[in-house]
C-alpha cells in the first residue's frame, strides 16, 4: 500500500467515459461521432492526445448508442475489446 496510484474517470459523453486506473486506460461504450440517429452531441468529445493510448474498450451492450462501429474504427484495430 506504500505506492500512490492515480485513478481518474473522465466523462466524454452519453455512456462514454475514460477510466484510468493502475496504469490502464479503458474507454467505455465509445460513441465519438457528432450525431447518431436521433442523438446529437452538444460538444465534440475531447480526443487528441489520449486517443492513441487506450488499452481496451469496454462495450456494455449491443445497442447502437453503445456499440458504434465507426467510432471503434476510429480508435484502430489494435484496441482490445471487452
């Protein structure tokens, strides 16, 4: 318990959050587009510098607003899916 660990949760939008814990970076239910069917973002998701450093993507379920294939493609094929 002597080491200080950094844990952080960053809300990206809708069901998308970035979880940082134990050196791992996990993105949940990534929907990174401006609009998906009737859902529209008020602000663009902040990506940029952390986008390439995602260790895994967690998909909670298979609804279109939680599993967005264009967003997964944007993150790259090397991303591990959970």
